[in-house]
């Protein structure tokens, strides 16, 4: 039994797959060979190619760093299984005891009470599906509640929520006449929540009801403060932009977040679908809500900032590929750029915040992952300018090898993508996303930093 009066049950570890392990070793070997090839090729032929030592050193650095993230992702499943098996506070007092529920009988499995918190504005077309999927979750209905904060909608959202309130008993609707912002809506939801675990959803996102239990399961370990579900675009087939984003989302979650989860330090539990232990969040809610940068309130990056506060307290943050979710991604170039600018602003602000404590709470992660990630994020746009503008137009050196190198790294990632999701059809679009990131998104960092004082949310 644990502190909430529920029995601990172990989950079986996946059987060792020799073929998969061999393929993973092969991917790493190819990456190392590629890295060695770059070094030898540059060393022997530098004079013929107008050798650029700065670009050379950067290429070695970023290739090594990206390979380390891939290797980290390869250990994700065993690491995650360890957290599930290493649950805390178990005892042998019996199967059924009293606990905080919404008028129900406790079960012998880990089933804490859960509150969904959904901030929304002008979502009359999507809110019914989002709320409905919450109540369809494979979970005791008496242990679920949903709180929707209608943040000053000007369409038919309030009327739609009124209809849903009549349909679902455990639905709480909070209507605000004036828009106060997503962060305030989230905070109101946390304060009003009766559940031990709060699942934060965007109004256009939802967790697959059949996999819902998997986002709750890790919280049986009392060290876990937040868990991010695996999210894919629901509108992936709309156009080439959404297909590229689908490949990016999969890689971002199943490789990058998985690598972070290996060390129980996911830096951003996605706002699309993530769960938090309410008790831990309430300890830091006022600080998070009052977050300021350069003297002004921070109005974007709520999910990343909240994850940072959980990490600062010393708790673990995980990613689970076993709980799946869907979200709507931007379908036009303009909306995608606005979203990316907002994300880059929040990344920068929270990187500065995390840098103040992560070297104390997670020194290994700080040294091997976090600070190298900051270096890569700042160097990438600078080196893109050098490779794509300065060298071609000033020195007459075409960026052929720079582009080929990026595509080679993308190929290694794509190979692992195919290994862990061989039925996912969007992997070829990761090559397009890599080029899109090189030629367009990398330059957005400069624009985003220049627009830091613009605290408007932007829109998708």
C-alpha cells in the first residue's frame, strides 16, 4: 500500500529484443563512423575546401551532442520501467482503505483522484470533443472531474459549456467575462481541483481514453512531480506543413523528451497533455503565476515554466510513450511562425531560470545535456548565418557539406524513428523539417529575442 491507500502492483518489463538492440547499436555505429569521417575528411582536405575551423569545430560538437541525445533515448524504456517498478511508500496493510475520492469505493490498483483542467477561449467547435474524451477515459468515473475555465470567450463557447454541464455531473465550468490569460486560468483550475493529480490539457487537445491510465501510473512513485504524454497532431494529413510537424512532434517526444526522461529531467511537460501532482504545484503556484522577465509578466511558456518549478523543488519529470494524445497544429505558414516565435521566447526565458538551479539539483544532466543544449540553441542560428550567408556571399564557399551533414544526422534520427514506430508514415518528412529548421526556423531566434518585450500571446 502507499500513502493514498492503494496497493502497489508491478508492471512487467519488456522482453529483451536482440534484433532491436542490434539495430540500435548499428545506428550508433553509423553515427560514430559519420563523425569520424567528418574529422578525417576535414583534416585531409581542408585546404581544398577553404577549411573553416570554426564551422568544423561546431560540426563536431553538434553531431556529438545529437548522437548523445539519440543514445539517451535508447535507454528510455528501461529507465522508465525502473521508475514504474521503483514505487515508493509501499506497505502491506491490506487492499482497501479509505482515501480521497468523489464518493466512490477504492480499488486495489493505483487510482488516485484526477482533475482535468482545460483553459479555453473561443473553442466552441472543439471543446465538446475535448471534454467528452476526458469522461470517456478508462478510469473510474467517480474519481474523475473536469474543470473548464472559459477565459473571456466571445463566441458560443459559454453556451456549449452550459450544454456539457447538463450532460456531465463532474464537470465544473468557470466563466470569466474578461480574458485573464492561460496562466491565470490554469492556476484557477489547480486551486479548485479536488484531484490528487491534475491533468492539464489545451482546449484543442485530448488524451486517448484507452491509454489514459498510463499517464497516471508513474505518480505511484512519490518522487515524480510531472509526466508528459506522447502527443501527435490530429490534423497531420492536412497539408505538407502539418505532415512536417507530425514528424517533428514524434521526434521531439519519442527521441528528445525520451532522452530527457531517461534522466527523469524532462525540461518541458507539454501543454498539450501533461499531468502534475497537485500538492507539488501548489507549493510553487504563486511564484509561477507571478513570473516576470525584464520587469514585465511572462504571458507565454506556461507549461515550460511550470515544469521548471517542479524540477526546482527536486522532483522527477517524466515522459511516457504509453499515454498518447492528439492536438491541432498550425496549418498555415504564418500561424506556424507565430507559434515558433512564442516557443523560442519561452525557451530563452526558462533556460535562464533553469540555469540558476539545475547545476545544483541535477549536476550530471546540467553538464552533459542542459548547458550543451543552450550552447547548441544559440550557436545554431549564428552558424546558419555563417554557413548560408557569410561564407557563400563573402568567401564564395557553398554550404554543401553543412547541408549534407544536417541531412546525415537527420537520416540517423529517421532510422531510429522507423525502428520505434515502423507504422508511422511521416518519417520522410523529418528531412524536410530539418531543412525547414535550417533555412527558416533557426533565424527566428534572432527575431524572437528582439521581440522579448512583446508579451502578447500570439495565435495559431
